[in-house]
């Protein structure tokens, strides 16, 4: 018979014996419904909004999956040179085939089908967050920490997206929670190794987090956990090697090509640009809630729990990407999630057990949740262009569409065949004088157009297009 965890006033104090075991399930139907709503929220936001945080959201997952499922699509250069593995796009392609069998042919509908496993992964991440915090402060602290992480602005924005960072961050939380356990070390180590391995499969840059976790286990002299973590990771590595051998012809072809391009040759900086070391400072200041800075310090080293693996891994990773020439705001996302995971339990335990009087406790909880949600307004800083993707879907639904031109957008900012959903010609351009625009005006099969903020509207109308709809800033036009 399990017993409820004994509340503790100081999260650095040794916890009762029952707290070192697996936590009891969250009690109450209301809490379970709330947690379910938090788990599904990022996917609902992503599917309702559409758009993209970065072109990789489309061209490193959705479009390769469409290509695998339907035999046509736009393949980015990484998929021609073998810098990516096919694990996640192949899984998505099988789901797209299943959607076809079920008659699900609307782009937003089959995008929702792809969101289902991601919802399950995100729910697993939140459950891991609950378990991690439960060991540090009991059920109340676990609940509050789970909400602080689940309602964190960047999590709401990223967790439902088809980016490597989004998938990898969830696996990292699951893996590091497993490695944090002090019981059933064989199972914990195997699960941790498998999850961390999958984090690397989803995004090779997350190997830095794995290196930090292994170093942390060595520093803590947790040799048994380390052994089984390596064993679990080796299973994933063997599967990756086999997949690359089948798809690219050589074991680990994609990983080695990634390392050569991004690490050894400096190709990423040459092709996509280099930034100064301080590039991430304003992003970190804006994306990390104020409460997390102080609470993260409390999580750095406690008297009995030892090193905080999430905080250590996040620090190692931020140092590594700061030293790397090519930088992007989205690269920070997995580290931000781990920072919130590490900082949540100390703050939650203090607010729920020590804060006095009651109004300070309630007000502190409300302010912490609001501060966690706030960064959604400005991270990431770029325009997601959801209205453009929704307009593309709307413009290509009827049976009369034969071709599409998208004005004021380049190829890598558009939604690909995935959001068109049909094998028809389409072009992108910026200005009426562009070659693609002129070709589209002459090509009679191009009978639909989507233009951002009315650019080239007069030229489109002069070529026989008429306005048939408006989606946000996007105008939809058609011609007979």
C-alpha cells in the first residue's frame, strides 16, 4: 500500500523514503482534466494557427514525409546530401498513408493526425515533469511545477510544432527525469538512455545535452545508472545505424554528414551566417521568467540531491551554442525547457510551504504562472505567417484549382505540397518583375494566387485574377 508523500518545508532536506519511489498518481478528476488540457494545448494552437516558426518545420519533417507518402514533394538540400535521418519523417509518412486510407484529405485534418503522437509525447513530458518535482516537494509542488512548465510561453508555442527542437526537448525531459531516480536503477538507466538517444535522433544538436548528462553521472559517481544509460543509448544508436544503412547506404551516414557540415567544416556559419557570442543574451533575458533566475540557483546544488542534471545539461548546452558561430533563437528552446524544469520545484515548494501570509502564497503562484506565460508574446521573435498557410489551404480546396502562385514569399517560407495537398504546379515570388511572377501570369494553369498585404494586387488583377477571399493579411485571388 502506497502512502502520500510527506510535505517538506525545505526542498534541500532529505525526503522521506516513500518519496524516493514512484509518485502516486495525481488525485482528483479536476486535476486530470486540467493536465489533459495543458497537454493538448500546444498541438491545438499549432493546428489552429498553422504557419511555421522556421522553414525546417515544413521542409525537414512535413514535406519529406509527404514525399515518402505520395512520391512527390520539395526536398531540401539536406535530404539530397544526407544530413538528416529518416526516422521521424518516415513515421509521419505512415500516418499520412493511414489518413489517406481513412479518407482524411484536408491539410488541416491530416496535420491534426500528425499531431496525435506529439500530444502523447508532450503528455509524457509533463508526467515526467510531475515525477521530477514530486521527489523534491511532494504533490503540491509537483502540480505547480507541471503547470509552470506546461503553461510556459515557449512550450505553448513550440511543443506542438514539427521542429526537431520541439520533439527533442520532450525526450530530454523524459530521459533526465529517469536518470534523476534513485530506485530501480537498471530500468531508470535504460529508459533514460533510450529517451536521450531518441532526443538525438530527433535533433543531432541535442547530443550536447547527452554529453552533459553523462558527465553529470560521472561527477556523481552513479556508475550503475551510467552503465544502463549507455546500454539504452546504444540500442537507439544501433537502430539509427541500421536505418541510415537502409536509407542512405552507410551506417550513421546522416550523423557523420551533420558533424562534418556543422562542426568540422563550419559550413552552417558560411551558408547561413555567423553571430557574435552575445547573440543569445537578450533572448535569454526575455524568454526566462524572472522567478526562474533565483529559483534556478537553488536547484544548482542541494545538500542531498546532488547536481541538478537538467540545470547542468542546459548550462553545458548554452555554453556550446554560444561558442558556435551560427546561431538561431529556436536553438535555445530545449535549454529553456530544462531550465524551467530545474527551477520549478524549489519555487513551488517555497510558495506552497513557506510563503506567508496566505495572500502572498496565492499572489505568488498567480504571478509565477503569469510570468511563465508572458514570453509567448515575443519568443520566437519572427512572424509565424499562419494566415498565409491558412490562405494557401483555402485557395487550393476546390476542384477547379490547377496551379498556384504565392506573392511576397520565397520557397522556404511557403507551406510546400503538404499544405497544398495536391500535385499541381506552384510558384513563389516577391515582386511583379520577378521571373516566377511573369511565368505564372503566362501559365494558364496557374489560376489561384495568394498575396501578402496586397503586394502585386493590381498586376494580378490586370492578368485576369479577381479577389475571392481574405485571410488575415493574405488576399486570395482566382481566374478562369
